[in-house]
């Protein structure tokens, strides 16, 4: 028999997205909450854990559309009382996320730059400030904005593959990681490691990233799902209110700093990204990528 109230909730969840409606009376252990073009979201109501899988090939780049879908998905999970934790991972082989979509920052209007940067800010504010337990299952390379997503989670588990790398490598592109990227990074790896890594625009192979604490654990790819589930269960064993208040206390100053300077940060981004020297660097980088694909 189906517990009272469960089927109506599943129907409500299914109505959010494009998932097919299940036959009446059939309760699946895993109920598809909602999915969209670039992110697949599933909620397992028995455990209270959702999984967000990036599915925007070839490299899960953070376009304006992707960021918008990410924020909507996170908000829906945040507002769903059945959901206590979310695992963030990739459905694209060998890549977690390549970071910010360069095409959104090259040859566009100042209005577009402002809209795009506001979406980047919103993504970080929602994820870094989430009440849910957030675990990044990093199953591929994760440069720049992809690294920021992982950094913003409570715990990071990465596949044990030296070919996979992670880091805030903005300096390699001739751009500068903003203060809130930096603050998030410093809080995890410490000031000296962050300073050196940011100045050099370093991408750290998985073993090196683990050595200085950028990721918490390394596991073989076939064990990633099992380990992520075990870590999530450990975090969810605590009373939500105590964990949430502690998290808020630890992260509030960093979050408040961006909120207080949000418009200034957008204007700084527009001013910086609009410079011809920066646009030239981005165009050269895009040409290099095209040649690699060729």
C-alpha cells in the first residue's frame, strides 16, 4: 500500500517538469522530480536525497541558459520539504563542468554582460548559502566556474584519475577570479595555497587537489556513487537545524560581502570584460579551442 500523501506529492513533482506521469498506484523508490534541457534532477524520497546531473554536452559550460536552469532546479529542491540533500555531478563523460561559457563574455552588449554576471552571482549565492547538504561528485575535469560549483558544496569527492584536474585557472585566460571566488577558495585550501594557485591559474590533477584539501576524497570511478551516498548519509544523520545554523554561521560573512557589493561587482565585471585587451585574449582562446577541436 502507498503511504497517505505520497502519490499527490509525486504527481506535484512530476508536474514541475517533463517527466512522464507514472500509472496510478505505482510508487517508484526514485521519483523524477523535474528535468530540463541541461540538467537532470531526480529525487529519492525514501532518503530525501536529490541528484542533479549536468547534461549539456560537450563540456557542461555555464551559459546563461544553464545558470538559469541550475538556479531554478536548486530553488525547487530547496522549497521541497522532502529534500534534505543534493548530489551534484555530471552525465557527460570525463568532464564535470568546463566553467563559464566564453561565448557569453565575448562580443556581446553591456546589458548582456550584466545579465550573465548576475546569473553567475545568483548561482553561487544559492548554492553556497543552501540549507541542504550539498555534495559534489566530481567525475571529470572541473576548471574555473566548474571548480567554483564544487568549492561551493559542503563536501567534494573526486574520481581518482590523474587526467582529471580542478582549479580556478582564470589567470590563464587573462581574466581575474572575483573576490567571492577567491574567498570561497581561501576558506577551503588556506591563503598561501590559494594565492599561488590563483596567480598561476593552476589546474591541479586529482591527486594534487586531494593533497592540499581542494577535494576531500578520491575514489575509483566505479565507487563514486556508493561513496557519495555514504557521505551524504553521514551528514544527514545530524539534526537539520543544528547543521544549517552552523553552516550559515561559517559562511555568512562571505555571502554578505557579495550581497553588499553585488551591483559594484557587476559593474566591475562589465568594465573589465569590455576592455579590448580582454576581448582579444578571449577571442584568441576561442580560436585555440576551435583548432583543438579541428
